[in-house]
C-alpha cells in the first residue's frame, strides 16, 4: 500500500498565507458595483472668447466692489505664486498678467506684410527681436559702362604674354532704423459690452490703419519718421509727360523704355483711378487713330499694359501729378519689419471716464535697393526699377 508524502514546509506556508488573505477579504464591507461620476465645469477654466470679453471682465473686477471674475481667479492664483519674486512678474495682473491669456494672444493681429498693394510685393527683411537698426551691404553700381559694372569689375581680352589688370567691385552700406507707427483706441463700457462689434472695429480698423500707413510710406514716404518712399528715392527715373493732365501713348512707350531690362519680368503699373480712362483711350496718332494694341484685359477684368498688370491704388497721386502712374518692380524695394504688432490694454489711462485704452504699435523701415538710376551700357537714357511721369507744368 502506497503512502502519501507529507507536505513540504513551503507548501504549508503558502496555504496558510492564502487562507489568511481569504479571511481578511471576507471581513471587508461590500463594494458598490455601480457608481455615478459627475463632471462639473469650473467657470475659471473657461477661456475668453474674445479680447473684448477679457477686457470687460478686467474692468468689472476693477470697478465693482467685492467682485472677482471666475476666469481671472486663475491669474490671481498665479499672483500668489509670484509674490516671492523680487521684481516684476507675469503672474501679477497689475504688471500685465491679464494680457497673457493664451486664447487671446495668438489672434491679436494679422501680419501687416500681407496687406495692401506695395507691402506684400516688397522684399521682406525681418528684424530680430533684439535689433531696431542695422545695415546691409549693397553693390554700388550706377553705370553699366565698361569698367563700372558691379561698381568697378572689368574683364579683359589678352593675347599670350600680356599683363593682366586688376579690378574690384564697389560696395555701399544700406542703413536702416525701425520707425514706429501707433494706433490708439478708447473703448467705453457700452462698447465693451458689444463684443462682436468691438472686435471688428478695433482689430480690423487698427490693422488696416497701420497697413495703410506702411503702404503710403513705401510710395510717398519722406524717410523721416517712416520708410523712404519710391517717389523720394534717388533711384526714381522721371521725365516730362507729353501733355499736362493726361497720360498718352508716347508716355507709356517712354516709361517702358526707361524700366531696366532686368526688372521687366516682375514689374507692374500702379495708378490712380483717374488714370484708368486715359489708359483705355490710348491710341496711336497719324493718318488715322488706332487703339494701342498693348493695352488688354484678362478674363477677370484686370487691365494689362505690355503684358503687366495695372494695379489701381489710393496711394497714387491725382491725374497730372508726379506719382499718378508709376511703373515699378517692387522686389527692388527693401522692407524691414518686426513680424508682429504690439498690443497693450489699460483701464487706467481713462479710468474716470469709464474707458479702456487699446494701443497698437507697428515698427518698420524701407528704401529702394538701388541708390540711383543706372546709365546703360549703350545709350544715354538712365534706367531704373522705378519710373514715373513728372507733374503737369
């Protein structure tokens, strides 16, 4: 008869542990198998839908006694954490912490360089965050005559054993310094309560105003307080129009001839709307009058002269004035800009009149890449990337 072997000590210990666990689990209270989880949204976590809504909350908290806006409480908590700082802190609303609301900052402004007839077409030269002025090197070329190209480089044809003559390019410095344009808007309590209209007026209006100023400066700017405009540049080529207060066939032919060949691919005609009827009526004169064949329209209704678009702007001068029609390659205009518009909001500037102040700042500079017109290799009429007719005499 076989005998059953006795359990080992290890097996006995394992059985004892298992029995102890079962006994302990049996003594625990019953566990509910069903539960309901209720999620409550804290108003303090809700993002502001617009700048106006945020400003209204700030002003309400500042002017109403014993009132704290739920959404601003999170920023107030940041203030407590920032109290240990020895200086200014983003966590302190009074130091600007309210303006750090992440749902507002990314939508402050569309970039200026996307708007208007001139700014988008200019050559953009971004400015780093730590700069407000500087210079770049440019080739100082004023003539295409032999010995003057690239400011002084000259090539030679030599027979065997002849001596080589050295030449060198000439450079100039293009200096720039950011100029500042500003738009300031006061918003009353009543306007702040109308969220949609407030955003449309302030954001669109200020962006368009600063963009308007930049485009106007590119064409007409004096260089004092803003960019140096094309019409005030040493690179501009001008000549007298055929007849006062008109633009005639002969004027267009001459303008095209004075545009430098290398600029013709990118050039456009920029005109005042008063010039349009003049262009539509361009004709050759002779035994009979024939409409100029180089004036055409695209299927979309865009006028073209010599195959180049005609752009009507509100920045060109009135008919018969210098700048009423300009032929230009805008890629030869250098435009320096900070890439964003700075916006600041204050309830303190006009506190007694219940108005919030909104300030928008844009910094830029610009000038033509060419310092002067260029004398061609053959011929005497100077040429440039920028051509205009003089004012009526």
